[in-house]
C-alpha cells in the first residue's frame, strides 16, 4: 500500500508492507526535507558512500526499492528504508529538523498500529487532513466515498487475477479514457498538476462520474465473472463508457463541460504591469 505522509507540509512518499507490518519511506524525500538540497539525489548518492566508509556495511541490505510515482508522474523504483534504517541515515545528516523528524517517524508508526486495530481512524484522519486544506464537508464526503469505491474495485480485480501494478494502472487508464476522454496523465495536465493526486483536485461532478465508472466496472466484473487481465480490460472499458455516456448526456443538457481545469492548488501570484493583470 503506497501513500503520502506530510511532515511540516512537505510530502514524504511511503509504502506500507502488510507482510512485514512496516512503513517504508522514500529516502530521497527525507533527504530533501532535512537538507533542502537543490539536488537531493546527488546528496543521497554521496551519503551512501560516506555511510559505507563509516562502517554501515548493512546499508544496502536495509534499502528496499518500491515503485513510486515520480515528479513526471511515472512509476519508478525508489530507494526506501524502514524506520530503523531511516533513523541510522538521519544520524549522518546535519539538520536542525532531525529531532522533529524522529518524533514524526514515531508518530507515523503509532498511528498505523492504531489504524490496524480500528480502521475507522484512517478515514477520520484523512477527513481531518482534507478539512485542514480547506475542502468543504460536502466535497470531503464524496472524496471519502470515492476512496471506498476505488478500494472495492481493486479488491475485486485482485480476486480476478490482477496482480501486477502495471495491470492496475492500465485498467484505470481504460476507465478514465472511456469516462472522460482522457488518460489520468492527460487529465492532470488539464488541471496543471504534477505529483499531486488527481482525485484530490476533482470537482464534485468529476468525482461523481469517476465513482460511477469504477462502481460500474466492479458490478459488471462480478456479474460476468471476468477473469484475468484481458477480460477485465474489456469490462473496464464498458464500466467507463457507462460514466462517459452519462457525462455526455449531462453536458448536452446543461451546456457545460464536466472536465475542468479547476483544482485545489494554492493560488498563483498574478503579476501586474501598468495596473493590468499579466
């Protein structure tokens, strides 16, 4: 399970290994937060050599690579470490943020244990984060519902033989193309997004049609007993098309496009020249 955690409003990519019951953290993101380096990747490369010279011979054994979304939106293998390994790395990074970051790590681990015992806490915390970012209660309810529908769909795919992350991504693209006429990458460009989560920047109606496409896909897969990647790819197109047809019907009647460049990014400063907006 991959996720994004926030440390002082800075994004840290994470992955939770259910089997090991551990969080793993993208080391380069941690380096960026602690050092504010202009080239965190180079800093990490130099630090690895330094750690080995200092006798940390287990360094490479403790590094795990997970595929994570990079700034160009592609899934790339990323060096990650668990809490114990990360604490060893942090000790070698001179930064006033080191101690606060250690406390943050402990909090992340504790919260995950709480969420395992009580899954409702995960939902509650997600709502609190959206609320703090300024989202409306109505939007938050739709977003939480969309998360539940997405999880139901991915669980269904898993039961039907979809195992590879690449296959999940392709099926998601098929639903999006049929529902909105855009791949997720194209959709993000419309909204001016980079690493941000697309659905966190959808309007109410965009979320509704996204949910319709995925809920329809789940329902068709169950009733047709679709098995394997190829059969589920056909189903994904059908499920997305149901949402696409409904979207087009609403656009025809309302005269307004559903897909919009509206997003929840901080407003950009508008330069003025001679008193006019530029």
